[in-house]
């Protein structure tokens, strides 16, 4: 009997890069999901078809991690499908890791909690990438909007009734590992400078958490724009992302910023119903592609057993 589990993609609202160094961040799960269907396979070999997953090491590492830890060695059939393209940076690697762990948990009736799934998922990320805060694993596991500190040291769900975002894709695929390494090098070279930027980011993440709790979109928006300026000072933005962000703010968004590692992928803008059309037009005018998402959705879930 096959089992299907889904996990959501994610968007970083505030705090990227600084979160790798133990500072807090705010992340939201989006309604574009990745689905994993598993079953025991007929023959001796695994049948793995995961074409939407950019880095298939996440699938192989999750399987070997699970098999080593729980001594379950049946050949498996694993298939994925996905609502979003891996080019967007919504986190297909973290979503497949979490969805596969949850599906294996159900197949073998292990009763793992979501906390356990999160910690296994984060270990797998560190094995494959060697670095990372795990915020994407947290979003895929717990969903909603989370105030997050690396490794799940703090994992606080923020109760937001809605989060009216416009998402613009820059047309460029970013490489997170390269950008994380670039910031690391800059920090090795001038720690005081980079740490002062991280501390400024920390401050606005904490203010952002309060603004979200109070549904104060105006304040949250200006914190987003401030965060974008700090990311520019970290040298992770690009002229295309800057133009999209400037265009969105000029068109009346409460605020806008790049979301994720930078270097490409997506930017986000916070908008009212009234400003949404103008902001979307402004982003299109700068060459961006609008990606329709609903933020603040459920984490990993069983679709079919
Ligand atoms: C990438 O989407 C966000 C970074 O902060 C990396 C991470 O948190 O793992 C740059």
C-alpha cells in the first residue's frame, strides 16, 4: 500500500545569512508543495524517480541515514511530484528530505514526532551541505510562520492570520552554498564589519516578530526594506533584485527585499489589496516573473495512506 506525504516550500521573511551564525530569522511556509509517494518495491533494487529535486543527494542521504538508524532495509519505490520549479529557491531539497522522512516513518509505523523529523532532517542537511541553518527544514516540518534560530534552538510559531506577499522571480538561479561561502570569506576578512551587519539584522528580526504579532504590516514592510539594504551591504544582492525591490517600494508596497541567499532566486514585497496590482506590474516591468503563493500554510502532512 503506497503512502503519499507532502511538505511545503518556504520563503525567508527576515534574517537570511545572519541565521547561519546563530542570529534569529523569520520564515514562512508556502502553499507550493513537494509530494513524495513511497512503497516497498517488488525486486531487490530501489526505484527512485525524483526529477523535480535538484540535488538528489538529499534523497540518497535521507534513505541511508534512515536505514542506518532504524535498520529497515527493504527495497523501496520513491516517486516525487512538485507544485513548484526547483529554480525558484523554494526549498525542494528540504521539502523532499522532510516528506521522505515522514513517509518512511509511516511506512514502518515508527511514531516519530515532528521534532524528531526536524532534527533528523537537519542532520541530513549538514551531511549533504556541510553548512546551513536548517530554517528550510523547520518550515517544511512545522509550516506556518516561524521565529527560528539555527538548529531549532528557538522555534516559535507566530500567529499571523495572513501575510499578503507578492513574490517575484529574478530569472536567475542562485547557488546558496556559494553565497554562504562568500559571506563566510567576507567575515573572515573583516569580522567586525560583518558582525555589525548581523547584529543590525538581529535587531530588525526581533522588531519584525513584534510587528507580525501585532499585524503591523506597515512596520514589518519597512523592516523588510531595511533588511534588503543590509543584505546589499553583505554583497549578496544583484542589480536585478535591487531594481525589483526598488520598483515594488516605489509602486506602494509596505516594503520589499530579496528572500533567501541572494544572487538571484526570488524577492518578496508586502502589499495591501489596493497596492498589489501596481506592485506586481512594477516587478514585471523590471523583468521579474510573478509567482503566486499563499504563505503561512501547514507543514509536512499525510496526503494518502
Ligand atoms: C538561504 O535560503 C538562506 C541562508 O541564510 C542559508 C541558511 O540559512 O541555511 C543564506
